[in-house]
C-alpha cells in the first residue's frame, strides 16, 4: 500500500515538473498585447448594412479598427441573424416570461488589392436575455434592446477572432 502511495507522489511530482516545459513549447499569442493591440487600425472598408443588427456590428468594428475609404482596402461584409426563444420548457401562468435572443454573425474579409488571397470568414454567436411582461410596447423595446446587446457581444467576439487570425 505504501508503495502505491510513493509511486503516486513521484508520478505527480514528475507531471508537475514537466508541465511548465510542455506549456513552454506552445506558442500562445495574446490579442491584448503586441503590435495589433498597440495599433489596431487595420485599414478596412465596410459594406453597407441592410439591417439594424448589421449596422451595430459594423459600428463596433469601425470603432475598434477604424474605417478606410480606399478602393484597395479589404472589404468587410457581415451577415447577422437574430432569433428569440423561450427559456422555459413548461408553460406557466406567470405573465413575465424569460426569453433569450441569439444573434449569429458571419464576418467575411475579401481582399480588393488584386492579390489571390482567398476570403476569410468567421462566425460567432452571442445571446442576451430579456423578460416579456405582456405589455406590447415594453416587450418590443426589451426585445430590441436584447438583440442590440447580443449584436454588440457578437461584434466583440468577431473582433477577437479577427485579431487572433491576423496575429498568426
């Protein structure tokens, strides 16, 4: 019995000593430091939004990365879809019902400088909760607010995915 306990301790010590060496071989590239974080301007052009969710995502990305009017700047196009679903499976007599809005956004970057670079695409989803109270105006306002919050979260996730892809 003491042999297995000593063996366990030595194996555990070996793992603990080899863990920093194994993780040191990985190449982590943080998105909050380095050249992209110091100068996040990417010289991007944005397509025209066709919905409020797209407009929010374009605004968030332009705020973080900047905007270019150059004809050769890479073109960013976003498609965003929002959907709402009830969070409770069983029916209830309570008029206040929790719902969840999910926004799924796909960002595509297309080079326009004549290079053969294939378009890059990123898809991210984000959710936001709201409560439906039975009052039409309040329900509509809460649904719009939740959709906008989810769109902002999706835009932030797309921004981080883009930074991570460009840092490689």
